[in-house]
C-alpha cells in the first residue's frame, strides 16, 4: 500500500510524488521570503518557527542527540511569504486562513494571504515529515493549495461543571491547532460554579467558585489562554450564559436571581436572573463592560438556553411586570425582552452576539443581527434552514455533542455529518458560518478530557475544514485518522485509540 504522507484535515488540493528528500535537523531552517509582509520580529511566526522545529524533530530537540550518522549534507529551508496583514493582531471573524505549500528539493515555499494562513501551512508541512526505520527524516515532493470550507470551526469547553486546570486548556489549544480548529468557545461559568475572577465583581468567584483560590481563572490565567490561542491562530469566544444557568452567580451577587415563591411566600430557592429589575441590567452592563475588554474577539456568547419559566411564573413581582409590559402569560416574551436588552448591551461594546437556538425560537422580532448556535437534537437541519431563511448566521453544534456517551467507534458519527444538506439558496447556505464540537463538563474533567475529545473531534475537524466530496468515505478516512492519531500522541496529546493497532511511538 503506497504510504501517503498525508495531512489531516485533508487539504482542498493535495498532490504528492514518490520523490523524497532527507532532512538534516542541523541544516533545517525556517525563514521569511523577501517581499513577505511579515519579517523577523513577527511574534506569531517567530514563535511558530521555534514551536514547529521541536514538533518536526522531537528526538533532536529533546537533547537525545541526532542519531543519524550519515546525515544529509544538504540544507533544507521552509521559506514563508505572507501577503498582507500584521503579526500583532488577533485572529477574528473573516480572517483569511488560505495558503499554498510547494515542497521540492532543498526547500518548501509557503505562501499565505495572512499570518493566520501561514500557521495553517506550517501545521500541514509538519505533518508531511516522517521518519524511516533508521530514524532519518524525510519529506516527499508535495503540492498543496488549501483553505477552510467553513470560517468558524469551534470547540467548546465547559469549565463550570468541572474546573479544568489552565494547563489542560492550553493542551487542548495545542491539539486544536493540529486539527485546524480556530475558535475556542469558553463556556466559562454556569449553574455549579463561577470560576471567572472578575475585577469588577470579585465576589462572583469568591462566593461562586468551587474554591475561591484553587478553582478560579485569574485575569493572568485568562490572558495566558488568550495569548496561547493567538499564537496558534485560535480565537477565544467567552460565554456568560444567562438568564438561566446562573445559580452560581447568585452566590456572589445578591438580588440578581429571581426568588421563587411557594404560593404567597418565597420558597428560598432562586431561578433565572430577575428580568424585572433595572439593577439586573446595570449589573450585566458592568460585567459585559469588563468581559468585552478582557476578551478581544468581536464575538461574545450570551447563552440564553434552557430557561425554566416556573420560578418567574411563581413570583408576584414578575407577574406584575408581565402585566405592565402587556406580555400576558407568554413568558417567552419576557425571555426575549431580557435577551434583547443584553444583546443591546454587548452591541454597545461593538460585539456580535452568539446565542443558543432557544433565543431564536422565542425571539419573534429579528431586528438585531445575531448568530444562532443550533444545538438541539432532532431535525437540526430543519432548524438551520429556518434560521438561514430568517437571514441570520448559523453555527451547527447539534451533531457534534462529544460529551454525550455514544456507541464505540463513534468517530464516524461526526464524520458523516453534512452541514449544508438542507433545502436553501446559495445565499442562505453562506449564512452557515461553521460548526462546533461541544465537550460539556458534567462527566468530564482533566482525567478524561483529552481521550474523550481526541481523535473523535478530529472527525468533525475534517468535516469543517475539508471538501465534502473528497472526504465522503469513512473507510478511506480510517487509516488516515489512525496515522494522524499517532502524530497527536507523538506530540503529547492523549488521544484514545480508534481500533486495534499500534503507534510507532506509543503515549508515554
Ligand atoms: C446549550 C446546551 O447544550 N445546554 C445544556 N444542554 C445539555 C448539555 C450537556 O449535554 C449541557 O448541560 C448544556 O449546559
């Protein structure tokens, strides 16, 4: 079987020949081509050159010395040319990740529109390098023209149901870069705990975190995650889910949540954020004033999922508010009123809101432009079609809920998803900006995060990056994914096995 030294996700155009070149780590260099808009001092690329050298030559870099005695006397240079854009910015909505890579004797020429595309090309090049049984390094003559099918390729981590140490978030960002995911959706707080340490409202984590010192994310931690992500061309989109999923908020912010009533007296339990008090909106305004300045991305996720109306219905003040507003007994109007208010708050900070599909379902008026994340099972493409017909952008998460226990060998479930197979115009299909794998934390913490994520999420990564027709066969993908899984292991990612087999370098 002709071994294809391939790339995962599959590039849009990939041709390779049997001609191959030996690489000598002593004579291997990355450099900036003349005329490249990015030159030495470009922090993102300078860091990437160092990082990828260690990834490509792991036994050379870890000090065990280069075993190959008759090393190739010829140098090999990867020359990078970036056409436009700066190196000090952040990746964002609409960043161009396209690149071309041409590997021939003694050199690889990598051309990209932006520095973000050059990172994708460096990742692809790193996957082309392989070792023979004598541990010599090789790369084959290869031509790649590549760009992502979808611009939004997300991965959600939930750091409220279980706290994830920063180290595991950074490792997940590393693995995301190997898979060309480009958005880290940080579902940072929820009912059980509030680990985000707010400088405006320190009591939110002091009283709402599992532990106010050991189970929080300080501002330094948050900045570390954002920087680590930026160096890999990954956006960080924070989610502060409300008005539901906010039990932990009430611990540090009294009077924020709606007191539930049992007949005519408070029951002592609390429900969603109280939408009848102006103090609630003042609080949300101050919190989002901080959040929108801490997180540079143009998107912010406002949640809006699974709001239980029982508590609102039981509270006499909420009932009076319903009457005053003329909402009758339709509490979806109250939820829409609340969501519209906080969407206006974040719009005032120049941010685009993402919300879960519940908000779209309740939100009769579509005045505000916002992004809908489709997550409910059932006919999720029916929902995608409905949202696109309403002229709103869509992110598809429903078929990529990796936290839910599935049958074994289930990577194929995610691989066969066809995000655009709904009846719609080309215009409507363009509104599907991408998809997202969700790793909710009810049953996940640092002990099982990586094996449960990888390589299953890699199946979604190829679906979201590659050409659908070229990647329609599960059988053809299987050996490639096994090979890629071994590469992730070699790079220190604890990716679980797909089936019987072995990796030349097992996880240690
Ligand atoms: C949008 C969304 O998914 N909301 C909840 N739905 C079930 C999930 C677990 O699979 C999480 O509990 C999540 O908080």
